[in-house]
C-alpha cells in the first residue's frame, strides 16, 4: 500500500530496504532446502544395501588345502562359486581347444583358457591351475555337477547340468546344450599364493 502524497516514508517498509527483503528470501530458501534434505535423507539411505549385504560383498577363501584335481564351492553374494585346482591334463585339454581352429571357432563364446584364468596370478606369477567361476548354469540358473569326484562331468570333462544337458569343458566354457554363455568369472584376486578374495 503506497503512502499518501507528501507523507513521510515508512523506514520499515520493504519498498525502501531491498537488501533486507533479499536476505529474508535467501534465509527462507536455505531453511526450506535444509528441511527438505533432512526429510528426504532417511528415504534415500533406505535404498542402499543393508549392512549384512555389504558384509557379503567380498569373501576370503583359503585354498591352501585344495589338492590338485580337487574343487571346493563357496558362497559369494548368495551364489555358489566353484574353485578348482585343475590337473595338468585338464589344463592341457582346455588349451588344446585354443590351439585347434576348428574346435575354437565352434565355441559359442570364444574365450581362451588364458582369458578364463587371467585373474589367477600372484606377484606376477601366473597360476593357471586355479579356475574360479560362478557355479550357476547360464541356461536356467541350475547348479551344474562336476565339483565332486563322483559327479558326472559331461562330454568334455568339466561340468554338466543335468536339467537340460548343458556340457561345460575344463575351462568352464559351454560346449554342448542349451546354455547360451560360459560359466561367469567373478571379480577376484589372490592376496597370497593360497588366499583368494572374491568381490
């Protein structure tokens, strides 16, 4: 409401103190932003993984007692992980496929044995005998046989999924059956020659 002509200006009017008005607007905006953040933060925090889930993000495994030709299964993020200490014959069978153009080109997913075991190193030393894979068939999510000495190994000496007949070789590559992909390799590192950290 404007003052009457000739009347003295009101010193408390916002019309004559624009800096004060700007300060009030900025303060109100800042308080509103802080209030919104305080209100929304619990919701945002609830979307993150729970502490028990974070604890499973990595798994440490001691493989010092796993003899050549033996395999163990560990859980990582609720999935079985196959760790196999392969025999020289199993390694040679996998590498023979790599060296034979006809066999290698017949692979659905052309990965060499070296690519499948490239993370199995410690101190610059390659440890190609160690094969670490997620033990879930890539067809329908079954768990293939082949970890135990008494298990059926399939046509290629590796792993066999009896549900629909997927056959994996000694490098975990799909060779026969409906599975579309090789057994997946999880992220892992050797923290010593006998310890693996998965995840």
